[in-house]
C-alpha cells in the first residue's frame, strides 16, 4: 500500500463566469422521498484482543450514532431537513461485544463476514438492517485508518482508538454514494487554462471539513435533497439571488450552470446555520464532470498559500470564465444572508449531452447494496493486510492515534497533519 495521502484526479478542462438579467428557470427534477435507514451498530472482539471497556464504549456509541446533537442521526437530519434519518435496526441501539473467531488484523472482508455470521447466530439476519457499522479493538490490529466505508454500500468499520464523529459521518457519506471531494486550483478563475487538483475542498464532510461542515450543493443534488424551489437550472444569461445552502427560509440555494454535454458548474452560498458551516461564509463553485455529482470538485481561483477557512470564497467582483464554452460567472455581491451571481451563457454551453459517467446519477431512493466503492488510506496498516470486501472498493479515512483526537460522542476534528487526507484505491479479495 502506498503512503500517498492525496486523491489523484484526472486533469479537468475547467471553464466559467459573468452576466445580465433573466427570470430563473425552475428545477424540474424529482425530489427524493423521505428515507429511513436502519443501522446495526455492533461491537466486536477478536479472539486475541478485546475492547478495553465495552460498557463505557456502548454508552458513547449510542450518543455518537443516535444522540439529539453531535451524532450521525442529527447531522444528516439537519443537512437534509429530515429527508433522510438513521435509526437503530432493533430494540438495542448497540449490539455486542461479539467475539469473532479471527485474530486481530485489518482484514476488513473477514471481519465483515464473521461479524455478520455472529449477528445471524444471535438472530439478527442481514436483511433486517440497511447498514452494519463494526467497531473493533485496534490496540493489537493497528489498522492505519480512522474509518472505512463502502461507497454506495452499507458497511463501515470503525477502529475504537480512532473513533470520532467526524470519521463516522464521513464514512456514512461514502455509504450514501459520495467520493472524496477535492479542490481544483484555477488561477484567476480561468477555467479553460488547465485547473489542477490541489488537496481537499474543506467545504464538505467528504472533503476534510469534518462534521462542522455540511454537504455541498453538488452532493445534495446527487441524492435529490434540494427541492424544486431550492435549485435553479440556468438556461439563459441572467442575474440570480442565492440564500445560504443550509439556512432557514425559502428561496434559491444553488445554481446549476451548463458547460456543454453533462459538465456543470454548481454555485452555492454558505453561511452559519445551526451546527453547520460556521467557518464557510460566502459563495463557492464546484465543477461536475460528465454528470457525476459524487466527484464534484471545488473551484478555487486563489493562490496556494495558507489562508483562513473561507479565504477561497468567491468575493464580490470575482469572475470564473470558460472562453471556449462561452460561459462566465461573476459574483456581484456577497453578504451574510444572501448573494447575487450573474451568469452569461453563449452557444457553447448548450452542446448536446454526452454519455454519463458509469457510476453517475442519484442514489437516494435505493438501499445499500454491493456496489463499487473507493478507498483512501493515510498510511499502510502495520499488519500488511490490504483492506478489502469481496468485489467492493472501499473509502478509507486516514487515522493515527497521534493525530486523530478520540472523540466518542463528541465532535473532535478528524485531522492528519491539520487536515483529513485521502487517496483512492481499489482493493480485491486475493
């Protein structure tokens, strides 16, 4: 396993920015129905390694998964305005500890298989839950990840010593279909000059933002969590007003701007709302390539030096421009409660749609299955066993006991060198 901690995205030809006036086009897309997901949280011991204080851990897990605040359930309930909820699969919020007939290791496929067998032996069948979340002792296994989840699937693995609410909501984001969200550095807003990937977006829990950040508009679009009045499809040049993405009230929260084919620019405004987005004031834009909203990337026109969390927000007067596609986006004004964005479209933005990416498209209405997934290790597990689950790819959150605060039931930052770093890899069963 390589030690690199960055996702390598293919180079994207980026483009965008400027405006005039027109009435918004209402979003005609389908909005996802309410969805309740059942979670089987299970503590497990290995044959040669056990959880240190299972009773204390159980109480902490109940708070982390289902607490009224600072939990998996409260996080996604707030972000989706109740469109998705997570609840326990049975009368017990947490099951176990169950002892697996396997020595401590990072063989996640074996851990999952034996856990589900152990659950079945207690009368809990696989078809009685949508998600299984496995918490295991890491003192002897020494797995190098802070969390692991199947993308579009229903499994998560959480080493006890690295557990945090940040890792938990991130891994369930993978279960909901999201990949890691990266940053595209586009100097001076020139999207046609060859934007380059440069680390994580920090605008989403999927981009190293932790549980203090919500999901971005592009990610919400993927799972159909924006209503018709909240998303405007820009079909002509005009000036548009945005409200905060996660704020109260009604109004347009995101713009979807065509770049030709199925490429889009998504523009949103962020501001503190409840427990979310306290450091994300301002307008942000994301590139969606070939209709794949699960891999959207932040468009950052600034230079690469260290800045405050919201320093990459698009200030009033900032333009993003794609000359070849005749698209210009300009931030006219940006305040605490609303922003105004002007868009100018030419004929190049309305090119015929091309084929969609193989894994693109909304998944909110579907239950988790054995779908393809991606993985991101921060460092190789000391055991040398590569994480795998059959034919699934896995998405891993980097974790290290010296860099990831232990925050059971809390909201500690998931950090590795000051940021959550990720890398995608495919794992297969040998």
